[in-house]
């Protein structure tokens, strides 16, 4: 593990430990308990490791935890499947792929995005830089074309563009969801210069990002419905999908499709026209 991965692992374990109540693992709360959540020695006992070793792990020491120990810690800390996967990736047991350099959208993927209109579609890299989109997406979010190239990043737009805050139907929930999914994806690559630059700039620009980033929350992407409040056509209810082309694994296509029975399909057609 790199020093950055060890530090992230340490902070992630500490944040999850503090979120587990003694009652959740069958321990008495105790009248004089001052530590939020579990104590380190309690986690060590429940996971079957020494207190000293677990303390070293939370201190970011250069140790090599086994897969079995990581699984035991995940059970002890009541981690979700996404959090368990993140723990394994941070500790070197998840087969973390190297980030691929992407210069732009290949022509055949641009043709695919265009063919999916009037569904809004955009393409992002592994660091969530937006590198392409179709006209339907530009009509949904016109600001994407006006952004400076260095700012054309999904997370940057979500946390710094007032137009996106107004567009997202539940910005508070949606922004935290995006952030948790982003951290799950880039956590083992936090030392990458592109990620470091983005996180540093967002911490300076957005108090909401700073608060969310400090929580160390992670989550898997799942296709779900999202509500948008468009200034021209009103409420849009779109199902959010994410696809990785087999011949371009460094790119993800994000596709929004109209939810039946909501009138959204007709509104997307109006936007396209």
C-alpha cells in the first residue's frame, strides 16, 4: 500500500468505528463512555486481532493486513457491501485497476451518444472529468459547454455551479450520493495528481464538499430515478444509468432515460426540438 492508501485506510476505519454503537455488537454502553462508537480495543477483540496491531492500522503504519483480517474487520464494523469492497481495495485485496489516460471521446462513442437522443448522455473519465456529451445533455445542462476545460468535472459542477444546485431535484441528497460514489471509485488512487488537484480545489471552494469528504462515506453506483427541475420544461424524472464500453474501459457513459408515466419523454422531445 502507498502512504496515501494507508492514511485513507486509517481514517476510513476510524470513521466507521465511531459510527458503530456498542449495542449494535452486543456490548454494554457503560455510564462513563466518552468515545463515540466503539473503542479500538473493542474492535480488536471482536475481530480477533491484537489491540496494538489494530491501533497501528488506524495510525497508518506500514503493515500488510491479510484478506481474512479485513473481512473480520468488515463484519465487526458492520460495513455495507460497498464499504467492505472499499476496505479491500484500500488494503490491496481488491484488484484496483490503474487509472487510464483518456484524451477524449472516440468517434464511435460520440456517434452512440448522439444516437441515444433525446435521452441525455455524457461521458466521464475515471476521475469524473466530463469529456463528451450529446445535444440532449447540453439542453438539460447548458453550462457544460460553457465551463472551462479544467473545471469540466461532474463533481466540480455539482458542488460549485448554482445552476446544477437548482437543476437537481434534491441537491443535498444527490450531492452526497455522488460524493460517496466518487470516493468509492478514486479512494485507492487519492495520490493521483488529477485527483489531488480536484479534491484540494473542491475543499477550498465548497463547505458542503469539505463536510461530505470528511465523513469518508462510500457507496456503489446503482441505477436509480433522479428528479430534475429544468427552467424551461419543468420537472423531469429520469432513470440514471452508467455503462462502461468494452473497448474504452477508461470511459463511463452516463445515460438518463425517461421514466414512464411521468410525462418526461414528451418534455425531452420538446427540449430536443
